[in-house]
């Protein structure tokens, strides 16, 4: 069974940094593309970005709203996905989900809450 | 960016009803569309991917159709567990984008 468990959320001041992690199990992590998606309270879903696999040179893609501030990393030896978030803004407050894609079908983690506030 | 527009935004229906939600893309996305269900306080979960493929754990009362720019999610007979918010997502062109959501309420 595919499992994705996010961690690392919490309260951070504007301008600060935070690193989220997503521990994967139940599938061959290194073979697959992984995304981050976020959702502000009471709002819709927003795609944050993607990391491709080694076969696709670990290419990353980002939403314009986070490009240059957020970095998606993966450690295939630990079956773990990361989201390094720098220069955080109040509008980055949201639940962050990791999503894996196997054969074109996505699976979601349970999410971790990030609150950016002074 | 590709804009995804869902209609309606809110839908009131009764158990046993057949309901359809529509999602329109601002440009063609071929069949690269997923439908996700989300209940309050929970993570989304996928129901349909590649426009019409049913996720293995999803009920067979759900079906998806469409290609290009117009897509539909149909629930053939509403069950109490189906009252939730539904999102479409295109994964054809970066940045991937979601519809604004359709809240399915009990009439």
C-alpha cells in the first residue's frame, strides 16, 4: 500500500525558512515523479511544484508564486521528498501535501500545516 | 497558465440522484485530467485519472469522460458518503492547475 507521511510543519515568522519532509513507502520511490500541493484554510488546491526522477534528470518545475523561494529535493536513498521553503510570506500559510504519481494516477499524503505569522 | 473552470460551484442533491459536474480547460489538455474528492479536514483523494480511468479503490458509481477542453464527472447514484467537495486538475502543461471546486451538498 502506498503511504506518504508529511512532517516538518509549524509556525514560522515572515521571512523565515522551513523544510518539510514526506516519507514514502509501499512503492519504488526512486522510479516516480513527486509533487507538492498546498491548500490555504477554506480555499482551493494550489500546485506548488514537482521533482522528476533520476531517469528524467531530477528536473524540477515550480508554480510562479514560489519559484526562487522554494526548492524541491529528493533523497532516493531514504525514500524521502523535501520542500525547502525560504523567504516565507503570510500568504504561504497552508496545509502542504505531497503527491506521488504512478502510471498517471496520483496518491496524496495526509498533509502538514505551515503557519507564517509574526 | 491553463485555467480550469468547474460548474456548478455548489450542487444540492439527494441520495439516489444522478449528478454531473463539468470542468472546462482554457486550452486543450488532451486526456490529462484527474478528479479529486475532499471531505472537511481530510486530504484529497483521487477518484478518476486520465479523464476516465477509475482509481482502484473508488466506487463504481463514479465515472469520468471528456477530452480536449471539456470534461465531466458523473455520480450515477448518490450515496451519503459522496457529499464532499470535488476538484478537477489538469496535468498536461506546467504549472498544473486545479478547478475552484464543486461543493456537493445534501438537499
